[in-house]
């Protein structure tokens, strides 16, 4: 069984404005991230019938 060993911290915010600002910051960061582009299909090169050793 795998256990999550990463430590974590929970914080109770005093202001609702802080929660809203943090949510907006997360959304801006997500929007700024570059779109994932798959690598183009290329033919496999350097194929040999026998190993070189």
C-alpha cells in the first residue's frame, strides 16, 4: 500500500478577500501556462539490424 508522505499545512484564513485573491491568482497562473503541444510524428532513425557491441 502506498502512503502519501508529503507534509502539508492547512491554514484558516481570516479574510474572505484573501481566499478570493488566492483563487484569482491560481486562475491567472493556470491561464498563463503554455498549451501542451504534442511532439510531431517523425520517422525512427538509426535503426540497425544488429547491436553495435
